[in-house]
C-alpha cells in the first residue's frame, strides 16, 4: 500500500510540473492569427521580438507581375507588419471578399507558414497557410456544410502501360455504398507539379461535389483524380521512393506517356466501381497540364468522353521529346474535327483574363470558331490560380450528365 501511495504522489508531482510548464508557456502575448473581423478585414499576427522585418504575402493582396522563363505571371502581393512593444508584429487587411485564401509570413527574408495557424496545405514544394472567408453562394461550396457527404479514398491500381502500381484519389457520392446504383464518372486531372491529392486538397473537390449534389445542382457522380506524372507511383512522400523533395521538373509529363496510359485508369475504374460504361456517362477535365492532357486524351479517343473541360489548359505546350509519343500530338486539328463529328455533349473552356496561357486558348477557340464547333466559354478575372480552377469546377460539374 505504501508503495502505491509513493507512485501516486510521484504521478501527481509530474502532472503539476507539466501543468506549470504549460502555464509558463502561455505567459507571453496572447494573440490569434489570422483574426477575421466582422467586416471581413483580417489581422495577421506574429510573435517575433528579435525579428528585424516581418511581411505577409498571399492571394488576398493585390497581385504583382513577375517574369519566369519568358512568361509573365501574377504573383501574390506583399505587405509589411508593424511591431508593438510586446514584440508582436501585426498587419490588418482591407475587408476581403468571400474566398479561400492562401498566405505566408516572411521573417527577415525567410518565408514560413503562419505559426499561429494550424491550417496549412502543400502545393508542389511550397507550404501555405489557409484562410476561408465564407458568406456567398460560391465560397460556401468550399465549406464542409451539414449535408450528406461522399467518401474520398486513396486507391492503388496496376498500370501495365506505365509498368507501375499507381495511386488514384476517388470521390464516391453520398449513398454510393448502399444504393446499388451505377453512376457516371468525371476524370479530373491536375496541373504540372501536382498529384492525385491536388484537387481534393487545394481544389476542395469533395466539398464542392457534396454541396452541389445536396443542392440538386449536380448529378451524383464519381470523381477520379489521377496522378498525371506517369513516372510517379503516387504523391511525394507516399511512395516507395520515400521522402523525396517535390518538384515540377519531372520526366514524362507532356510527351505522350500519360495520355497513352490513361485507358488503364478507365479500365480499372469500370472494373472496380459501379459505374456506367458509355460515352454519355464519362467526362474528363483538367487544369493547366491536366487541361492539355484532357484535350489530347479526348481527341485521340473520340468515342470515350461525352463531356470535355479545359481549365486554363496548357494548349500547345507539349515537350519536344524525341523519345516521346509524337502520334499523340500529330494532326491535332484533324483530330478535333473528328471529335466534334462524334457530337460531344459539352466542350467547355475556362481561363483567366491575365492567365499567361490565354493567347494559346484564344488560338484554340479561333480554330473551333472557324470550323463552327460549338463550345462553352468562361473568362474570369485573375490568372493561373487555384481560385479560378475552383470556380471552373463549380461551373462545369452542374452541366454534366443531364
């Protein structure tokens, strides 16, 4: 009994010491970041008494122009934080429109995520802190609302063409597990440097689909989010290669390998899931590189998809790879004509007004117009950014499978 009392006393002493540590840790300035105010202005705070300069950069600020590899891009703006007497640096934005925003702090020239914000996300090899301001119908699609929810699964499949076991992200709509029904499928492709997690994480695809389906604005459907980097098994850090540094500079991205191997994905999905297996119930769409892939997959397989969506598509950006698959990209306009001769239900193009790819897309549209090929076009503000791609997904999916 005496031994038990001693053990109990030691445990209580340890708990008290831990509590003291926790209390002492919290004795500094008590601040939140980001702090959203009633007018939707936002205060960003950072506790850094020894720092010499602190800034915030993010897509909530006016954009700045940057040059990279001969192209001009919209880049997030930068604002200075001001330090108070307690070593807390602060900046308050103007009232912001409802949107999902990403941002970083810059401390003495070093870009970091906001240490006071636990919500962050990876885009290729960058980490961003995340801020969601709701309040309008579009942005509320990005929220987890009190509706029936679908299931997001990470599924491994064999790709004989690629010679790899690879991974997909698959969204199945609410009720799929018990309904016994067959569903249509949207194949949704990411941009260069992205992976099979991009649309579910950065694109909020599951939330958008849940909410549109619950509102009766979209048909219940599967969404298959592929990894368009055919040299990869899956996203960085979740493969047999270990914790490799993510990069945009990957082999076999836009030289025909992915397009050639894509039928492996369709075969796997139609063997594994309860889906409808005809053109009228298949759609394909993608952003940037994924829009490029969607274009060439659809025109090389004109009987496969009834719905095609190009989101800021990287038109005419194929790699000049002598070891690639030139037949995939040969006779593009002739193949476009053959696709439209098969009468797709929807050919949809969306792009931002300041997107560096807008001329390429306008050239494609000029050819479609010259041939009388019917398509739907949406031009939005801004450039080559996730804000636009979420809009395009929100606009494209209600048009499918009607």
